C-alpha cells in the first residue's frame, strides 16, 4: 500500500462536515438518505449494496469497521454473514473508487477502512 495514503479523518487540510445524513469532507460526498456518492464533483453510480458499504465506511472514517457490521448494514438481517460475498463486493467497489483516489484498506479477520489519497 502506498505510503501517501492516510485515513480520511486524519487529513488536516479537509474538515469533516456531517450535516443531517450527509458526509462531506470537501472531496468525498455521501448523501446517505439519497443513495448519492460523489468524488471531486464526479457522481459515482453504485449498486445498492456497494453504496451501503461506502455509506457505512464514510460514517466511521476514524476507525476500522468490522466486516460483520458492514454486512448487517448492507444486507440487514436477511442473510447470514458471508465473508466471501462481502469480499467480492469490496473488490468491485475498490475498482470503482481507485480512479478517484479512494481506497479501501483490509484489516485481515477484522474489517475495512476507507482511505483517501493525499491531495493532488
């Protein structure tokens, strides 16, 4: 993993701004109620499950989010936890976020954390 990546919450040049049910740090904007994600002004079209994963990670930018917590948020109580299925969704999401400087860090057997590349 490149050394220039830091957790969103630790970027000193960006202030976290959570108004109502919106996360906006000046680059990443997640409107949790509207299923809307934008990076640097570019809208990302994400399937519902992928949006819910990003939503959970953006709500918790200062910590690693446990895999089962992400699963419960995205799948509700409708399905038993499936690590492989979650991993596939994370893989697809990583490919969509990478061009925007966003990355999801894996903490093996623990969970995931959203990372943002240093400002350009």
